[in-house]
């Protein structure tokens, strides 16, 4: 007579099937929200969770907002939820250690009792009082792009290594899906801009549209563009979190990041603007610049027509090579459009 299958084996097999469903969903280009719904529901059922919730950066990149989640009411009524809650790094001094473990060391945090990590962690964890929970970071390009929170009754068996490994794997897969969604969004933005170049919008509206697109693809909270007027680079507007406001900045060659890209005809990244010698200290202080990416707008004859400058990449993340490529592609579009309008 054949031996009966072990319960652990059945659970492991169910875990593989759950991960396979998530993989299929990602490969099928299903909407990101739908993939996260599948992930949280499968994890919730497999691990007997009361709650499985995903937090992602808000559009400004300031806080992690919890939106996709699975909930199951425990015996006795009531249910756990983080829906609509947010976590802003740096806003809670008591959460400094919690943030270091997640944001710098990329560790999963495991609590078996409500007096564990919750007492030293972020305020939103107080919503999980009475539960055992795991906080798993979602990592892409060596940075945290989201959190996966799993919670269940503290009366159940302790978290096993397999449980935590499943959650880590699911978080990694969700991070891949989020990366794919971001790439598709970036392609849509660049494609839409290319179409607008052929429209009859004026120069000011064109620069606004290109600046907003550059902010979107680089996930920047501030953006500006300027044009060469005689011996100066002139910038008259700045967009902050989607709102345009008038400014009056005039730079000469080698003055500030924009002046540097004018002289060198090359992109410039200053991930620590306050200490970068190329940055203009007065402008850094006046506009609260933490990090910046400046891109020259160069025509086919090698003449600099203007510049884009993106500032304060979302979630405090540094600008990288991908941001340079994406913003430069928009600068090429800008150069072509500006030349067409001059002729």
C-alpha cells in the first residue's frame, strides 16, 4: 500500500502552483493591479492569512500607499486591513531601525507577537496588533519599490522558513511585474510625445509637454526646461508635482548644472546636489534640490538649443543610466521639434 502524501509536500506543491499562476499572469501582460490581486489572494489562501497587502510608492514618491490586498475575517468577526494606509519614510523617528532593515539591508521582518517588531516599527503596524506578520521588501534595481505584508493569527503555528521563502519569492515576482508595468508606461509616454511633435502646439506648450513626459519616465517630482537666448540659458517655468509656476532663472555657460551641460553638451547627474561643485548653491537651496539630472537639447549640427532638468527622483532614489537614456530620447525629440518650428 502506497504511503499517504505528507501535508508539507501538498503545501509545497500548492506553493509552486501559486507561483506558476503569478508567472503566467505576468507573462500574459495582465494589468498590474490584477497580477497583485492574484498574488495576494494566492498567498492568503496558501498560508492561511488574515491579511496580505501590497504597498507601492504614491505618484510623488513620498509614501508607500497600500492598495491591493486580500482579507479574510477571522473567527469571532472583524478583519485586518491596511487599505488606504500609507507609510512615509523618515517621518517617524521611532521607525528608523525598521527603515534601515528594509531600505538598506533589504531584509524581511518577522514578528510572532504583537509586542515584537511592531513596538519598534512604523505606526501602520499597530493595525496588525494581535497578529503574527511578515514584512517583505520588493526590490528592483537595488532599491525598494514596494512592501508585501502578510499577517495571520498569532495562535497558528510559527512562520516556517518555507512560508517566509514563499513570500520573498512572491515579492520578487511582484517587483518584476511592477518593473514591466513601468517600462510599458515609459514607452507609452515617449510614443505619445513623438506624436505630439507633429501637432501644431506652440513652443511653450511643447516644452511643457516634453518636461512633463521627462518627469514621468524618470519618476521625478520637479522638472524644468529652458532655451538659449543670446548669452544666457533662460528658464521661465517650473513644474512641481504636476503644477506649473513662473520662475526667472538666467544662467551663463558653466553656471549651475544647466550651464555645465550647455558647455559640455553632455548629460549631468548630481545625486547629492548640495555637495556637487557643478550645482548653483543658491538655486539648490531656493528650490530644495536633493538630486538632479540635466540633459542638453542638441540639434543635428551640435548646437545646444536648451536643456531639461529633472529634480528629486521619487522615493529618494538616485538617478541612473536608464534615466539618462530616457530623458535624452525626449531631448532628441525636443531638438527636432524646435528646429521644425524655427524653419
